């Protein structure tokens, strides 16, 4: 689905286009975690936790980003065993 989405819209995220097709394709927007995240992005305000498996821009520079749900500051925690 991401390949089609990128080809059609130049974007391959889990936003509105992706979500719109999950029902049609009888699938979920989320999948079972198959490995332990190397890092967690944690919101200082709402406590939301987002797994990260590679050292992305957000992991490297969390001070430049904010929580997409509440706008709170983000901190990075190492995953278990990392």
C-alpha cells in the first residue's frame, strides 16, 4: 500500500490517504511489533510513546519537534537492551 500511495500522491505516511484505504482493504493502520524499538519518543505532557527503529531526525533532534497529539515537548528514551 505504501508503494502505491507514494506513486499516486508522492507521500507514503499513515495520514488521511492511508487511513481511507484501510477499511476498503480490510486491514489495520497498525501492525504487530516484530522487534524491540531502539528508541522511544515520549511526550513530556501527555506521556504518549512512539517507537523508533532507526536514528531518525526526530531521535537525533527531539527539541525541534513536538507531540502530534498535544503539542508537548518530546524526549528520547533508549529501548530495552539498547
